[in-house]
């Protein structure tokens, strides 16, 4: 580590220790605490007031309303959903780390995960295009360890001091608080184009990663380089990876916008339903491991959080698997009050001097102090570690323990020297990488090894297929065509042009501008694997994906029966969730056409006999007063336009043509029997987006 960056002491190592308990239910149960008392499980904190009486005490009501509104929403990542689960270690990893949760094959550690978007406020829609938070807490037997990561492996900035600027630029305007949960505005693109360290993350966000199909279908990353430390004090540099066992899948933009209007809770609903149905999602935790002296070996600085280590250079070593299997009992008490901190680390894990990470070690504690009005948020049930707590935090607002030690300081002679500071050899306490030496000069400036902002966005862009490149360009076109400032548009094109002349020309075409001449300083043809979403690996499972079966509930019992057998066959063979749609909620119908739309399904099938609902003839049932005119056709056509597999059984084949779906199109299936359609739908769902709703432009001349 000899890069010329500002090196801060790892104060966060101290921040992770202030953790305790909260028996708020019964004053008589106030705990008398010594410095190290085991915690009780979360269960004891659950209060059931469903059979009790409401208080008529106005004072209490006022106090309660003040209390419940006291915790402000998160300044960023306000919109989110959480779930409990278990992490299971694959092996004894003491060859890599002293972390106790990784020291035995099969060892289970409880976890709580919170997924989020970044820019939107707490009531915003789930499917806004954004980076997504992926924060995991491990309640290990040696204290809490948090990986506060995102679904994109890089970040916008390299130094924490720039974070307020980034957030001010991305958030709504200060005067009118518009636009909500969106970056399609002048200040965001002004910042992106003035601070080119943002380009790499921006490219990932403008590709499918910004609009995942669900929290379950995205990967997670710790982003910064961390350290794993062994018992002997030796250490390695690592990057954390969460790889989704559901595979990666994303929406398309028109669909995401429609979802935002139809179901703002789309992602939290999906996660909740999957867990309730016993199909909790799983991720494999892995690390890329690099020797301490190889921080500059890959042509960039491992302390620079805007860079990935391509997996061809350093493969990911899988350490264990996490399964989420329990929804929260109370959103506020758990998901809202969970207070993650990158500073929450355990023995065997340590920080690096990454200047973004160093700032986060301070900032997250500040945030939690501000949100909670004091340091005792660590005593809340969801934040409280399962391991015994030893710290010297005392008093403060909301202190719920009665500490009994009257010599709460160290060193002391009056209490036999306790409490004592734990160290590597004493008390199996906390330690940082003790064998490490740092040399070099300290400057308050960005290291020259942090200066290349263009090669890696280009690597990312080169690694996408032409269709996915077009997807990315469409996203940039959508965003920048809402930018009003000519200067900003000019600056955007200049930065895009440093990544790729192709991108600059194609974005410029939509803006009615000329791209600057090619600037090939950073151009190269390298590629990396595994970053694609739409043309990546097929999904490993289609279980829990949603299929809409369009039928008629009137005048055609056979069509309704066919919908029923199709539903049974699909659910039994594929484990998908099937919704049978009809004009009214007759028996066998799950949803009406008046409530249905294509955002609710990953694939759509029209059954034999439902044709009359799709004809444009105004005298027919297609204009029934039971649903808005043309709704069945719209569901089918939208599903097709948004790249979903669509199918028609028997005579319903004619419907495809009549609404404008080419029968021979990719992912368009026709059959007479239920079994054949089940197979086709499985194949289509595995590909997920069987076609993207635009043509690929193989060369610039086609713009
Ligand atoms: Fe955060 N970030 N962040 N961030 N972040 C917060 O903490 C901050 C950064 C991330 O579900 C806040 O408790 C600074 C990178 C997630 O509760 C706040 C900097 C990464 C979550 C904060 C960063 C993240 C947060 C808001 C630059 C990926 C949601 C409320 C130095 C590695 C956690 C809160 C949850 C939340 C500050 C950069 C991920 C304000 C100053 C890089 C997933 O403290």
C-alpha cells in the first residue's frame, strides 16, 4: 500500500463495538448489567398488543407520536425491504481469516439483509432506475459483521469527501423537490460529466443493473477492498461478492416505468411472497483474494473503489451460502431501525485505506447518531449482537441497561484491572491486521494511481452484446434528452467519447448534436465475462416466476377448464406462480382483466377459446364493460413488447397475429397441448427476456 492517498486510522474498528440490548416491554424487566452479559434472542422483545386496550392518556399519545416520527428516513437508501435468514459456511476458512463464522464447515450464522434503492425517498417506487443497496448483517458468535454493499461492484466516487456533492446532484432540486427518485435531470448529469470517476458506475446503472427484475435476481458486492486476517496476523486483500442463485434478470425500461405506476411495492412484494411461499432466495458469498503486495499489480489501484478486478484475473472463491427464510414481524422495528455500519467488523476482518471506505467508517455512525438522537441504537433488538457485549458506552438517551460496574474504565486498580481492552492475544478480542507495515508519504490529494476513469467503463461496454449495448445507450438517451443545459449535454458527450466514440455518436444522434472527434487515449478492445444480464447465462431456476394465463370466464367452460389444467401443469412442473385472468372472478379465475396488466407476469399464455376477447370488433366481448376496451390485447402485446415469452394454445394462435405479435417471433410459442407449452414456457423463462424491444445496431452507419 504505497499509493499517495490520505491514510486515516481505522477508527471504525472502534465504532462497531457499541452494541447492547433493549427490554422495553416491561419496566420490571430492566436488565442489571455487568460489562459482559449474554444477550437474549430477539423473541423476548416482541410485544403483542392485539388484545390490549388503547390508552386514553393524551400525553402518552403525544409522546408516542413524537417517538414514532423521531427516526428520520435514511438520507440515502430510504426505500427498502428486509428479511432474516441464515448464512452457512462451506468450510473451515482459517487458512484465510480468523473470523469465527467462517471457521467450521456447516456453521450457521443468523443474518438480516436490507435491499434498497438509493435516491428515492421512503415512499418512492421500487422500480426507479438506480443503484441498489444490498446490506447484510451477520449476527456472528463474536459480534456483528456488516457488509454494507450494492448490486453494482463499483462506486461513483473515490473519496468520501465527494459524497455530499454526489448526493446533492442526484437528489431532487432544493427549490421544488423534483424529480423524485430519478437521475434524468440537469444536476445529476452535470455532476456525472464533471466528475468522471462516476462513469463506470453510471454505465452499470444504465445497463440492466439499474432496473433488476427483483432483489432476488441481482448480485451483491462489498465494492471496497477489505482485508482478511488470520490468527497469526497475516492478511490478504479481498473483494466481497454475493452471487444470486436465482440468476440475474432485469426489467426493460418501459416496463419498469409501468410497474412504478401499477405497483410501487413490486420488489418488496416479490421478496415477501417468495419467502412466505417457502422459496426464500439464496446467494453464495465469495471473495477475490489478492496478496498484500499486489495492490497495484492489475494496472489500477485496488484501493480505488471505481474499479473491478476482472474475474479472469482473480476468480471468486466461494465461502458459503446465505438463504433468506423469514419476513420481518414489524417493518419499523426491524427494517427501518436496522442500522448498518461498515465499521461493524469482527475479529479476522479488517479495513483498507480506500479513502471512500475510510470516510464511511465515520459517516455511518454519524447517520445513526443523528437518526436516533444518541448512541444507544445498538441496543435495539434488530441491532443487538447475539454475542456478549463488552464496551465502555454509558448513559445517553434511551439507555436501557442498568450497568453495575462502578469502575467502568481502563486501566484501573479498583476492579482487578477490568474491563480491559481486548487485543489479539488477550480475551479473543478484536484486532486489526497486526503484522502490517505502511510506508510512504501522506498527501491530501488523490493518488495518481486513481486517475484513469475511462478504461473500465469501456471494458464493461465492450463486454456487452450489441443488443445490451443498445439497451444502455437507450437509457443514456432517455436521461440526457431531459437535460436542458447545452453545456451539460456537451460535457456528457465529451466524457462518453473518452469511453467510446460509438456511444458518443449514438447518444449525440438522439440529442440532435455532433459528437466530438474520436479520442482514443483510453480505447481498447478488452472484454471481461459475467457482466451481461440480458445475454448472460440462462436462469438456473424459473421457480416463483409469474405466468399470466388469459382465458374467458363466460360462455366457454372449456376455455376455463384449459386455464385450470394449464395452471396445474405449470405450477407442478415449474414451480411458477400462475394467475388465471378472466372477465370476472368466477370460480377458477384469480384476477380480472380490469385489474390485470403485463407488469404482473414474466410470461403470458392465451388459452384456446379466449379469442373473442381479443378481437377489435366493437360489437364483440372485446369491448365488454367488465374491463377497459382492449385490455386483453394490451396485456398480450405489452408482454411481447417487454421481451417476455408469450404463447397461444389452439385457435388462440390467431390472436397473436391480430394484436401484432409475429407468430414466428423469438419466444413466441404456439401449441395445441398443455405439455408442449409448459416446456416452451420453461425455456422462455430461463432466457427471461427472450427479445429486447428494439433492434440492435451492429454498426454506426445504422444509427
Ligand atoms: Fe452508503 N450510506 N455512503 N454507500 N449505503 C448510507 O447510512 C455514505 C456507499 C450503502 O439498508 C447511509 O444508515 C457515505 C458505498 C447501503 O440501511 C449514510 C458514502 C456503498 C446503505 C451513507 C457512502 C454504500 C447505505 C444512509 C461515501 C456500497 C443502506 C442511512 C463515503 C459499498 C443501508 C444509513 C441500509 C446507507 C453514507 C457510499 C452502500 C448516509 C458518506 C460505496 C447499502 O450514512
